[in-house]
């Protein structure tokens, strides 16, 4: 699974950096085009969903449930050809 932050939805509250027990996110250093300091995904391999192949069996999801803008998503990793 891949974890992503959609910069079009994220307003930079950085709640994900606070609630993630695995410290997958850190507060970003760059201001987005919309003027928000958005989180950076620094340790995706720490996410308990990282090694999963399907969203059907996702486990933690605290960041997804906490994000008021629904900017965080889990998606299946793209298969390399």
C-alpha cells in the first residue's frame, strides 16, 4: 500500500504528524501553492499498511480518520512492468 497526502485538499493542520503512532509524517518545511505548510511522508515503511497488498485488510488508518480534509489516502502500489 502507498500512503499519500493530496496537496489539493490538505490545509496544513498537521494533525497526522501528531496522531500517527509510527511517526510516518513530519511537519513539512515548504509552503504549498495554497500557502499551507503540509506534512511530509518521511517513514512510509513504518506504516502498518505499507506491506499490505489490499485496502480491504488495512489496519491502523488513524491518520485517515483524523484528517479533517480527507487529504490522506491509501492506495495499492503500482506494479512495475
